[in-house]
């Protein structure tokens, strides 16, 4: 990476050996993955999506229901892929209506509505 410019809410990056938009066309849709030590700082209560993987999913009473396998982009927002103790897997919209507290220290996340797993 040779240069980074912030322009009207967009980040423009110039990579070594790529000198014009036509040469950069093959990068369209690519993701840039940065090492954790180079990632943006988080505010209190924020977390990286990567940190959600493996979290134990518990109900409001603290009973273990399963764990998060992955978080993926869906048409209406992110979806958490939850592997239940039964072995079945379910996709749950990762929204405040369904998920409550994320506790990275304890490795848990609260599912607010158990019916979504049916």
C-alpha cells in the first residue's frame, strides 16, 4: 500500500504496481483484512465481528443453547450462524431484537428470543 486518501466518506488506496483504475479492476469486491494490531480502535461496548465467532449463546436465564459459528452478511443485515447443542444449525438476524449483551470476557452472548431457533 503506497497511499491512503479519505475522500467524501470513502477511503481511496493506491497499491504498489497499480497505477490506474483499469489496472485495479481485478480488485473490485475484494476485502482488505488487517492484522488486529493495525485495526481501528474500539469504543466501549464495541467489538469486531470476528470476536463473535465461538461465543456461547445463552438464554435470558443463562442456559446454554449453543455457540456462534460465523457471522455473515445477509440482504437485510448480518446473520449469526448458531450451532445448537442438538447439532442443528440456525441463522439468526444479528439485531438488538434477538441478541442482547455481548460479554467477550466471559465468552457469552444472550439470545433474547428463543423462538427464533425453532
